[in-house]
C-alpha cells in the first residue's frame, strides 16, 4: 500500500521573526507575514516619498512602486488617493502619478514656514527683553519707595504740575490723604 506522506508531515511550522511568532500552513505557499509596522500606511508613505524624491521629474509608475515596496497595489492607491486629494500629486495615466507639491529637497520645510519660525523666534526674544525691562523697572520703583532718604523728597510742586502740557486748561486738585481714601468728584456743569 502506498503511504500518504502528506499525513506524516506536520501541518504547521513554527517560525520566529523578531519575537513575532507566527504559524504558516505547509499546504499553502510558504509566506512569512511581515511585522505590522512594515505594512502600516505611515511606513509605506515614508518609503513612497523616498521613491518620489529619487524619481526623475517626480513621476512614478505605481506598478513598480508596489513591487519595490512589496505591497498590493491597493495600498499604493490608498497613499496616492490621499496625496491627490490634498493636491500634492496628479494622475498622469492609470498607473502613473507626478509630484506637484513643494520642492522635495526642502520637503517639510516650506520657505514661508521658515520665515514664520524666524519671526516667532524674534518676537519671543523681544517679549523676554520686555519682561526683563518691566521686572527691572518694578525693582527700581520698589527701591525708590522703600528708601527713607527719598521719602522726604516725595512731593510735587505747583510748578511741576503746571509744567505738564496735558494739564493746561484743566482744573487740577491735589489732595493729601491716606492710601485707602476714596474721592468722588462730580463732573463740572
């Protein structure tokens, strides 16, 4: 009687790939599944962009891209459809696309973005300088008011007020009172 060799072979083989244990049926062609990251859209898009950068004129054959990336053409279409939707690529023919986005040599760093980042940096430096000036002025004012020697000179004369241009043609009343005093002056009729 002929012996059925197929029944003697184990139906499953254990394969260890980078700590990912997977079982593959012997009856099917021996295909080892890749780790999930290798087929994620983010990973594939990065690889796709590398291919676009190296393509002459930014034109790619999607059949060749699918082969180079080792994925189904549907996955490549997922990438190109999104890029087409945000107008970074255009379809030249059924299986060819052309990059129409920004310069690929400066990909991700548009000149306007660099200009805005430089302006933001300048504004932040100016804000820090103004904060330091305000802090310094507050400290100097505190030192002036706390100094007992300055207390005897802390008064304003008629000539001081009269010399201020903004007070000309106005009624100015000077009142010496405790700090908590509230003074209500009705508007003149």
